[in-house]
């Protein structure tokens, strides 16, 4: 398998052709267990997600808020490994045929081996990687490996990014651009704010890549609000919280994330 980046492009292009935003869900691998995490990914696809980001749990997730940190802690205590992350991608891809990316901090990839990680992610059916803490200036080695294996490299832009910085980041990226709508960590918020729309506008001025917004969306109303100006709506903490709130009842957790995906899928089609 040589990567499924084309599936990622198709999912984003299909959403655009349907005059809506794509729904992108985030779930950490190994949470609540490896098998439970795979089932959760399948459930959000079943509910209506177009794309799923599989998180590689990290002991110091600087971008993530308390909900995702809690899930990461559970996964790490259960002994989750990169092999489990790749297995999550493989089994979810084989079951659904939908695009999956891995979202990870750079250190685990660097330690594992850049070429090895890219090759194994592509072999598992992964479409690419989101690397929130890898500076563009230090990314050439990874991008070369990703290109060899047909993987997208998604970079994160923030409201603090100046226009010339945005241009540099978007020129190096592929697949889509991840626009962090608010400064700070991930987590659900009362409103995603005007800042996100301004960031999308500025980012679009530098690239033809789709611009997808994350950090703060938790319900259909917010999804519709973001879908009005973004190519994709990224939701993570709200899904993780549904599983945590199920209190270890796996069936209830799966039903809850499937229902949330359906609600959000409806939201991205409304474009407030």
C-alpha cells in the first residue's frame, strides 16, 4: 500500500462539491483500550465523519487540553505503543476505506525512525501525518520520506502566525492546513470566535489547500458556524469526553460518539 493521500483529497473535494465542510474527527489510539479505540474510530465514520485523525498518545501533549490529556494518560498506562497506533489505522482503514491521518508530536516519530514511520504508516493505509510541533524549517527530512510513501504532511497555523509565516508553512504542507482557531490548548469552548474566520481568510490568501479549523467545536451549532467559512471542521475533545462520560461502558461510549458524529455531520451541512 503506498499511502491513501488521494482518498484524503477526494473526501475534501467531495465535501466542497456538496457545498459543505468536511467533518474531521480526532480520537487517540489506545483509548479506552486499543480495541475500544479502533471501534470508536469505526463508530465516528459510521456516524458521518469524513476523515479521522488518530492521535499518538504522548506524555507531554503541549497542544492538548485536560480531556485529551486524560485519554492519553489512560492509553499510556495501558501500554499503548506506535505499533498499536499503526494497527488502529490499519484496521479502521480496512473496515471503512476512509482516510485516516496520524496526529503526533515530533519526538516519537524521530525516535522511531522517520523513514520507518512513514513506510509503516503508508503500509497501514494512512493518508498522512499532522505534526503540530515540527517547525517547517526542520521538516525537510520528514517531508521527503512522506512524499516517497505518498503521505500528506499537515502543518498547524495559529492566529499568532504572521502572513509571511503562513505563506512559508502552507508552501511546505500538503493535504490540508490545520488552522487552530484559538490560542492555547484544545478543548470545547462556548464559542469558537471571530479569530478563526480571520485566520482562515489569511491562510487562504497563501494557498489553494483546503483550510480546516480545529480547537473548540463541540456541537452542531458551532460546527455550522465554522463550516460557514472553513473547508473542514475538526472535533476532538467532544468525542473523547463522550467516551469518558460513558464511564467504562464501551457500548454506551460507542453509541455516544456515533450520535455526536451524526449531529456534527448535520451541522457541517447547515453552514450557519
